[in-house]
C-alpha cells in the first residue's frame, strides 16, 4: 500500500473527527445546570444589591 492510499483511507474515516469536535462555548454553558443555577441566583442578587446601594446613596441627608 502506498502512502497516498494510506492518506486516502485516513480521509475516509473523517466522520470520527466530527465527534471529537468541541461544542460551542454557549452550548456548553447552557448544558451545565449548576452554572445556570449559579447565574440565576448571582445576577439578580448583584443587581438588587447595586440597586439598593444606589437608592441609599440618593436619600437626602436630614438635618
């Protein structure tokens, strides 16, 4: 068997390369339930904390 025949056989098995292909980052992130849980708790918490701090800062100082 020549080297060209060997290369041709290697290319015939190309579908195996597709299974080794990495998933897109967004799909990996959405497939991770713990990351979604973390983001679902963290994002609203940080938003409300920032909102609360802004509200406290805008309260006028009483005399």
